[in-house]
C-alpha cells in the first residue's frame, strides 16, 4: 500500500520530467547609454522529439511595445550560439514582427534529453522616449509561447549612476497587466527580474524600466525636408512624362510614319508565289499552328500525305480522329522549303494518329517547320524595326523611375500618385512606342496590301466572288490550290462551305466524287486539325505545388 501511494505521489513529477519545456531561462542584458544592448541567454530545455526535434527557437520582437510612443522597428544580429558548450548551427527568419532564431541543424535530429543552450546577440536603439521619461521595454516571451517555462530570470545591467523611477514585469496572456508572478530586485546598476511561478504555454513575460528624461542619448530629429526632397518625386515624374512624350512624338514623325499603302484590291492568286505558311508568317509576323496545318494540307493536296478521319466509338459518345499517312513520295525541287522540311520529318513514319497522345516526331516536325519560316523571313520582317530608337526611351523611363523613387520617402500623397501614374504611362508607352516607331519598307507595305487583297477575296460570299473581274472558275484544281492559303490565314471556316458547293457542281458534271472524301475539303477542318495536331505535338505539362508554413512563439523545430 505504501509503494502504491509513493508511486502516485511521484508520478506527476516523472511525467513532468519527460514533458518538453524550458527548465530554466537566464538572460543578461547589457544596456548602454545609447540604448543599445548586448544580450546573453542561457536556456536549459528538455526535448523528446515532439516540438524540439532539431533544436529550439527564440522569436525576438521587432515591432514596438505599446501604442503610447511612435517607434521604428528594431532588428537583431546574432553573434554566436552553443549547445552543451559546443558551437551550434543557427539561422534566422523575419516574419510577423519578429526575428526568429532557429538553433540547430535541419539535417540533425536530437536524441531525447536535456540540453543547455547559449545564445548571444545585439540590438540597437531600444529606448522609448516619452514626454517625461526614458523607458527600456523588453519582450522576453511573447504570449504565443509554445512550451512551458519552469523558471526565468532576466538581469538588466544599466549605465552606472542612473536613477530608476519604476520597474514593470508583466506575465500572462496577451495584454495582461498581472505583475504578481514576477519579482524585481535592484542592486546598484543591476535590475533582476525573476518569475516566482512557472509560465504555461500561451503565457508571456515582458519587462520594463523607466528612467528620468534625458538619461539616454536621443538622436536629434532630422531637419525638415528641402523643397527638392518634398517635391522631387512629383517634379521628376512630370519631367519624365513630358520628355517621353516629346521624344516619342518627334522620333515617330521622323522615323516611324509608314509609307502610304497601295489600294487593296481583290487578289485571286497568292501574291509573289508565296507558299501558304510563308504568306501566313508574313501576315502575322510569327509562326503559329495555322501555318503548319496549311503546310500539311498543301502536302496532302500534292500527294505527299493522305489525311483520313476515323470514327471511334466511346462509352457515352463517338469521336473522330485524324490520321496522317505519309505516301513516301520523292521530294521535288519546287516544293517550298518548310513543306520539304516538314515532310522529311514525317515521311519515314508509319500512320500517325492524332488521338491526343504525345508523339515526339510531331514535336520535332513543328520545331523544324517554325525554324524554317523564321530563317526565311525574320530578317525581312525586321527591316525598318528601328529598335535602336527604343533605347533612349528606355533610358528616359529608367532615369524617371530611379530619380522619382529617390525622393519617395519625403513626398506627399500627390507625389506618390504622380509617381504611380508616370510609371504606368511610361511602361505602357514603351510598348506602344516600339510598335509605332517601326517603319516598314514600301515593298513590305505593298506585300501586306496584296495579302489583304487575297484575304478579302477569300472572305467574299459566292455571289460577290463571282462578280470579281478575272475571278477563276471554281474547279477542283483551283479549290485545292487556294484552300491551304485560307487555312494559313484562319478564314477557311467562312468560305469553305460556299466554295464546296461550287466544286460539287463541277465534280457532278465530271462524275468524280473522290474529292469529297478528303476531310480538309469540309468546313471547319483547319480549326479541328489545329487542335488535334497541337495536342499530339506538345508534351504533357508537369505540375507541382506545396504549402508554406510560418513560425510561432518560443519552442522547437
């Protein structure tokens, strides 16, 4: 019976010994006449792998304590850390108004046990200057303390000869004013703050000492800002806007006005013998999927490829996929460069099914097709770009932003608004200016007019198309020759149905129905082929993500 009673009596103490906690906390704060501090903390902690896995954490408060005095945030410099007398790794993070020190190594897990830590750090400008007093305020533990504290003592060493008007030692939860759990003893130039009862997790400890006004050095207030400092942001923002406007307008007048465009007239044949993809590239200025689909269609018309559409039955509905069937036809010299390169990438392949599954052959073919178009036409399109004229504008933007930002700290709301407006206008204007300053050659303007003429003709309805002088009869040959150009310009959906009706009559008269079997001869082919080919030529995208975490009160990590 006695043994049972003994076990019941010591059981709480055994459980307490195994609970993670700060067994003892001792801090020595050396306060200088300038309000700077040198701090040494000695912490004994019991770890069992729950919160303290790699080491302990110490959040040091950066934001001001109390709302009665306006004070800038402070920061800390950690000079050293040890565990059981040996040098300990540490790193810091600033978040939510605290500089948190993490003691320990992320790759080393501690064994359960009791450890003695020592942390040394410095900070500057810790004095709060009120109307009648100079106060030192210090947060030992914030109210989001994550581990209990059995004992804590803070020794504050003040400059010799100072009078101490009052001391404070607050404990408990957030905004608590309880001073009953802390004792303060003064011995000469040393103030000692000691807990007389443990702190539970979620309770904090803050100390303060008040001294007569003038006890600590207070830097004189900065002189009032000069007119340039007050208005520099506004002035430079306005100067930057007007300088950019003047430079942009005069440069555009001198270098950027386009030559007059010839009248756009209907073109019934492709201009200058351009291939479908080349015409599309010169029309947009970049390579795209429409141009590749146009090249595939042209290869099919010329017999290098066969494009079939196959119906597949699904669980809920049927679907159709395109199948590319290379015909192993020998490449002739009159085949456009990008079509020859595209066919060379595909001709050794077996049937290629565009069913949404990635096919690296199609990816390689797409890259080579785009590269061929860039090699053929990029230099021609860049003629007259006047890119060098954009550099002075960019310099105006840079100088305006840097000069205006230099005076931001002393400017008023009007200056800040002017800075934001200038930054937006100049940034947006840089793209507009780069576009306006481009001056195409007369030949390029004439070519664009011819391309517009072909596009204009292909968009005409049947009745208006027939009324165009020199419009050719809609034969099978003409229809197939012009179809890839319409696909390249993305307009085949608007006219394929009308032209197919014309061709149907021609074919019915000749008794030939084979043309209607080709999928590219039906309205909507270009868009569907674009989607099908793109899904098979592009590798699936990888995805990733994660959740980031934050810190907390004194505890472990």
